[in-house]
């Protein structure tokens, strides 16, 4: 066997061992009845933090063994098989279009406001921001209402 072929075989073997270490034995996880948080996140392709949020909201039952948290596989399958219309997921507000929105820079220039103050106003008033490409947009009607109200307060 020549050197290049032997080297290719070693590289392939090393890559497969690395992926087993990095991603775990997913086939072994699929057969388990009780899963740890790490195994659950690996199996469903979501982060550990997301699983902890779901647990904190009370949407998923767990069992604790000391510091170890385990989840029944059937509970996970049932949680992720809920129909979309039954779940608490709601569609985000529809983007009104570029013509009906200001960019952050346009708002800053038009109303002479700093970026920090603008972001504070957006957050305080619960306005929707839309990211399209590299720009962030806010609906013109929302911004105009806020700044017209501010101008009326000054008078």
C-alpha cells in the first residue's frame, strides 16, 4: 500500500473517531428510554439551554437523581410531536415593507436622537424591529406616533 493511500485511511478513521467523540453515539441514544440533558439536546438538535427553558416553563416533565436530570424519551417525543396550531408558537408580526419603515439611521437623522436613546425607546415601547439583510427597520407609523407624542409633550 502506498503512503498516500495509507494516510487517507488514517485521516478517515481519525475523522470518524472525532465525530463520535464530538457528537456522541447517536444510535445508542436513540434506543435509551431515559435521556440526560446532553443526550436529549444531541438527539433533537437543540441546545441544552433551550431544553432547560422548556423544563422551567413546565412543558416537559423531568426526574432528578441528585444533580443529574433525566427525561423520559416518550415525554420528549410527545412534546416535539405537538401540532403547530396547538402549541404556543405564534407567528411574528408581518414585515410592513421597506416603504413603510425607517432604518435606524434614518430615525437618528430625522429626529436627532442618539442610537442608545433610540434603542431604549424601541424597547420601552415594545416596537417590532425587522432585520432585512444588513439593515434594521422599524415601522414608520410606530415611530411617528412616538415622536409626535414627544413633540406634543414639549408644547
